[in-house]
C-alpha cells in the first residue's frame, strides 16, 4: 500500500466515523421526537376513547334508569290507584 493510499484510507475512516456519529445523534433526536409524538397521539386517543366511553355509559344508564322508572312507576301508580279505589268503594 502506498503512502497516498494509506492516507486516503485514514481520511475515509475518519469521515466514516464522523458520519456515523452524526447519524447516531440524528437518529437519537428523531427517535425521541417520534416517540414523543407517538406517545402524545396514544394519550390523546385514549383520552378521547375514555370520554366517548363515559358519554355512552351515561347515556345507557340514563335510558335504563328512565325505562325502569317508567315501568316501576307505572306499576306502583296502578297498584296504588287500585288500592285507593277499593278503599273508596
């Protein structure tokens, strides 16, 4: 190997090492940013799903409560009316 080839190889090695270091640093930054964005999106999605679930649950509970109240309320009203009518006779 000639002296020029040796020097060229050394320079190429140094350039490769520097490029690798820069790539490593860039990758770390990009990875951190991407992970942060993904985490934010996941958190937002979970928050939205929680809100939707709570809203749906509350609507279902309201409907069930109203239906049960209507049925039980009507039955109790009818029974009370029957008892009052019987006592009035």
